[in-house]
C-alpha cells in the first residue's frame, strides 16, 4: 500500500477536502490512527510534554524524536508520516539537511516540519533542495514559547498579524508544501489560507484552514496537565484507564483474577510424574 504523498495533500486543497492530521509517538497509537484513515501522522515534539513529562518541547532532541518516529513508522501503511524537527536540529542549512535526512532514512518519515524563526526560510529551502518535503509552522511556535511570552495566542494586533502573514509567505516561497498555523486569530488564518497555494493545517486557528491537527493525547483525554482552549476532548481515556485498572486491582486483591480461562494447566499424567519425583 502506498502512503499519501505531497500531490495527494495539495489536491485536497484544490478539491476543498479538509486534511486531517494527528500526532502519534509509538506503534500502537500510530496503527490506530493509520487504520482510522487520517491523512497525516505527525511525530510531534509535543512528545516532550505528553509522553516524556517534560515542561518544554525544546527539551527533546534528535535521539528521542528518531526513537519514537521509528516506532510509529513500523505501524504506518497509508498515512503520510511527518517528523517534527526538534529545537536546535535545524539551526543551519547544513545541520537541517543532515537531520532531515535522518528522519527519512532512519525513521521512514515522508516529510519533516520546522517551526518559524527569523531566517528559517533558508533552512526550508535547503531541505526542499535535498528533496525532502517540508511543512512550515507559524504563529505559536512552542519551541520558542518563552521568547513569545508563553503558550499564548499570537498575531492579535495588526503588526503581529502582518508578521505572521509574511512568515507564511516566505515559507511558501521557500518550497514548503504545507503550513501549520498554531494559535492565531481565525481571521488571520483565513487570510493566509486564501492567499496561499499550499494547504494550511490549523491548531487553534479556526475553521477556515484547509485542515486541522490536534495532539492526540489531548483529544483522547490522556494528557491532563494543561488543557489549551482550542482542544476539544472527544473521549476520556484517563477515566477509562482508571476504571479498568481499578477493576484489575480489586480482582487481584480478591483472587478473582486470574481464573481458569486465563491460566495454563498440565496433563494429570505429567503432573503425577513430577509430583512423584
Ligand atoms: O509537536 C506537535 O505536536 C505539534 C503540533 C501541535 C502541530 O507541533
């Protein structure tokens, strides 16, 4: 089975078909997402927060990202697999190309994502030149959250919004095939979406983007340390898991588990022999 490619993604924008992206960091979740038919699976550096219990996404590096991307890759058959380039892994064009190649060659990713910083259009251009598809990420870029005043909505005044629009334009011109727009006013996301040929994928950027992405652990109710306003929680796996674990706990304590159905037994003849030894 062939994975979804850039042409498929670009043609969804032309056809007005929304693009669906979610994050995964391991084999079982990537398999579930892939089987659910979503278009893109992002091995996001949100790994730092939702899986590794770290405070900032910039606390993960290539070692962690490749380790988790490899696991996700083993499960993915049809979705496009995107590796999120961690902080400091794309400081210069040379370093960026080297690390983007690692995502493709070692972890089987089909594309990489980079977060905006001044001058990063040169980085995007170098990776694209190395024939690796790139997604740009503008608006709230969590790797630089501290410089942006925290995990806050970006582009709320005209000047700041104009800067984000310009960043999106530069990344499109650099050859990115898609843009993640995070935590910006819906009106600005709509303007970027209308004015670019490449699809926009929003997270906290309103309904007019060409697609949407969420951190899967947020959507499933697995990550509870903080809850951004833009997250819609579709189920409460935290409560479901606690219910199942509670049941296991009481069945072990009372001796109800394991029962005969979940145990192995020996042929009486063999048992007799060993007892006679
Ligand atoms: O790391 C991540 O999960 C992301 C998404 C929120 C877009 O960058």
